[in-house]
């Protein structure tokens, strides 16, 4: 083997060793990054988050535009500072159909270390009431499902949506109830 061939063989061996060192180093760094991500995800999962519950839907009033229903969301805040509520979205369903849906942008704050009660008004137009007459039947009630998404802004975690659902049967008011 000539001196030139030996030189070439040593250079390629050195280059291969360098690549091997980079791969091992890269594997070490990526392994550390993966462990750090897992650690942070575990710690974020252990952070207490606000909890909420949703009351049943009740009849509130009748207007020229339709019927107004209401429900209340009770939100508990485990933190010693108030938390902003970004928005509240709702969908009111009956007989498999979406009857009303909407969004309440920026409804306020959740009180620090306590509970906040949010009123959720649901406006149902009259044309949907007519389509629900099939469900009314002889018992004068509506079977419903109310789905609510309460989006809050938590420090470190970011925006977080608490999904809430309640379902039940709501008795419609009679003329005697209205007057």
C-alpha cells in the first residue's frame, strides 16, 4: 500500500469516527430533550385546573323574538388570583337537532380562590319551537342536551377549554304560568 493510499484510508477512518461521535452526541442531546419534554408535560398535568359544573336548563322568559332559557355554570378556581374567561360557547339540542347556539365573548373573570356563577342565556327563536312540537306530544316537555365550552386563559398552560354537558327534560310553561 502506498503512502497516498494509507493517508486516504486514515482520513476516511477519521471522518467515520467524527460522524459516529456526532451521532452519539446527537442521540444524547435528543434523549435529554425528550426527557425534559416528558418532565414538563408531567408537571403541567399535575397543575390543578379550574373545575366547573352546569345546572339544568330552566325557562326564563318569553319575548317577541322567542323564548329565553337559562342555565348556570358554577366555576371553581383553585388559584389565589383571578382567571380571565376568554369565551363561553354553547349548543342547545333537542330531538337530535341543534336548536340554538352561540358565543359569549369575554364574559368576565373567575374569582380568586373561590367559586363564580355564570348565567348562560339561551335564546330559542319561535320557528324552532314550532319544529319541536313533535317532541312535545302530550306531556308538554322538551328533552334537551346543552353543551357548553368554557375557555379560560391559564398562566403557563395557555388557553384551556372546560367542556360541560347537561341533559334533561324541561317542562314548558302553560298560559297560566305566563300571566
